[in-house]
C-alpha cells in the first residue's frame, strides 16, 4: 500500500482527509512535535523515514486576523513551511498537493469567475502569504499541484469541539428565532469539503501548476442562500440582507472551473451542493416546509 503524508491532520480539512484515505493509503499524519514544517532538516528527516508516494499539505495559519497580528509567525508556517515541504517532496519524488486559497483573488480587477492565469493583487496578509507560497513551491518543485480552495463546510461535525462552519451555523440558526443575515457585496464559492476530499486522488494525477479547486458560484452570498431556501421551500422571509459587510470594497472571489474540467474533475455549483445537503438536513431533523 502506498504511503500518503498529510500535514494539518488536526484541522477541519486535514482530519477528514486522514479519515477518508486511511483505507486507500498507508496514511502518515505527523503531529507538530513529530514534524515542525518550519524546520527544513526535520521535514527532510520525516520524508526520509516515510518516503511518501504523495503529500497533501493542508497545515496553515488560516485565521486572517491572526495573520494580520502576527505576520512573522504566520509567514514561517504559510510560506517557509510550505516551501520546505515542496523541496522535500521534490527530493524524494513525492507528488505534492499544496492547499492554497481563493483569497488570493481578492483585489483582482477581473469581473466574473476568476481564472488561474490572471494577474493577482491579494489584499490581506493571509492572501499575500498564500500567493508567495504558491510561487515558492512551484519554483522549488515544478511538479507541485497548487489547489486554490474556497470556503468549505460539512453537514456533520467530526466532534463536539469542532467549530461551526457555513452550513452548520446556518442550520443551527434555523432551530432558533435568530435573524439570518448574509452579505450582498460578497461573491464566492462555498464548497462541500467532502467534494474536495473525493477529488484529491484525481488531483494527484494533475500536472504541476495552479488549479481552482471548489464549487463555482455567480451569486452573492445572500442570493445564494435565498435561492437555496426557495428551492427547498424553506421560509425565505427569515433571511435579511447584510448591506454593510464589504460595502466599501465589494468582494468577488468566485473561481472558474474551466481549467480543472479539462482534466475530468468537476465540482457541482455552490447552489446545487447546498440544496443537496439541505435535503439531507431535512431528513435528519424532519425540518418543516414554509
């Protein structure tokens, strides 16, 4: 059985990768004390020991606020750590999948779905670090596959300590009288994490380069949720427009899937996925129609 090295295995994405691929690969998911990705020698020692067929690098400081407060710390992990993994993967001939972010598109002047080839002008520290990491990884490892991931959710939590995400926060509010509000100046893909995970095995066969890797969406977040409610016949009257968030600098970071489709990898649209999971939620809790 081939070996798969997964970083960030305690996180939202990494933990699910480990669970899903544990029967297909011999998965090695080192804790921080076993592999400090900012220590190049330590990283090489782990690769020497494991000699993985592939590595999925999901470890990162993804808290945007924390990156703004402690940029030196986040740089060491998000940029230096990613480069160290890229160099080791190149040395040991391991396929390298690096998890980047749709945040790199925030600041682009392009209207509509963003393509991998467009010029980038990332706005926040996290996005700038992810973009720099992309460049560094490809420079050190041309076979590296950069996956620009969107906002991800799961219909189920893995444990009681896991923080909420888009879908579970929404469904939790459905059980209360709390106002449900979403921004009208924010357009982005929202992806079922399970779709991402299932497609990672196919991504291991991709040639080196950058790929948008998530559900496309051409609606703002309010419109997306309203369309979901109407299709599912839920009470759309509960929804409110957030007209202040992103108003000074409207955000559109929704990604084109054109390049990815050329390699036979297809994600359902954000709305399709949300509706499908909404139906599963209905069955789980016997949610009443409007």
